[in-house]
């Protein structure tokens, strides 16, 4: 660029002002847009259809070898499965409602220190793909089976 240094600085300042003005307009546009968006509703104000959609009617199956002395599955402090749901030694089954996006807490205990295996299956009524997890423990088992938000309907 030919000319005096003062002219070069003047043209550079004009270009910086034009670019800064455009950036300022863009950021104002997005900040106004973000401010006008509706904030997400808190859980207590959710509609009943949303709450119903987040609950799944499922069958929970547990297969343990050998049969534990104690076995339970809990979600939100509510006992979903206990020893009373035994259908055979080491086999448990119950039909319950569970919440999507919340873990199932699995506990079991055996009388000895030998390795024990337990498989938990969650079968959603009307669908073929189960959600399952295998646990391994010696004397006591404490584990979780996550139920994803995106799990089926």
C-alpha cells in the first residue's frame, strides 16, 4: 500500500470498525434470541403425558448361580424385586413400572466367598430387545443397571 503511514492507519481503523460493528450485531442478535427462548420447565410442572412417557412397564428377570440368600432391585427407594419374586432357585421375575433415565440398584448376598454370577434383564412389554447386565461378586453384590433416557418408547 502506497501512501503515508497516517493514511494506512486510517484505512486500517475504518476496516476494524466495520468488522467490529458486524461482530457486535451478530452477538446482539444471538443474545436477544437466547433471552427470548422459554426456559426449560422444572420437573414439578411437567405435563402428565411427559411423566407417562418416561415410565416403562417392564418385566425384570434375574438369573443367579448359585441362588443368593438375599436379592433385591430398587429404583427411587422403591423395591421392585425381592426374594418373594422367586420362581425357581436362583430365578426371579416381576412385572413393574420403572423410570427411564434412572439406575436400578441391584444388591445380593451369598453365604460363602466363592465367585457368583447374576444376570439382570429388563424386558419392555411389546419389544424384543432386552436391556441386560451381568454382575460378578464374591460375598456381596452392589451394582447398578442404568436405564437410559432413550431406552425405547
